[in-house]
C-alpha cells in the first residue's frame, strides 16, 4: 500500500524531528543521550543491538570542514570494526 506523505512534516535536523514528535505525535528515533524537549521521554530498544553510524563523503571534495569533522569524530568515537 502506497503512503501519501505530501502533507507529512519535513525534518531536516534531529531537533526538528523531536519537535515534530512533540507537536504532531509522530515517532522519532534519536541517539541515546540526545537532549529531549520537555514533554518527550526516551525509551531504548532493549532487544536490539547498538546501531553504528557511517560517515561518507565525496573523496573529490577537499573541504576543511569535512577534514576537521572526520578528524574530531575519529578522536572521540571509538573504532569498532
């Protein structure tokens, strides 16, 4: 069954996603530890393994922002695999 999502809210950031859940009653998924707006509660999935985040970018881009972000992320996030 096709879903018509033309009237669905568009969330461009985690904060917009969380506020959509607060205001419209939609479901939001957020990282543990993400500060929540007043009125929302966080319920972790107890029967699911942790998820992993992958960062990817176009290797032709030489932006200092990409380089800085990946350097900082690599220093604060432990490598798993």
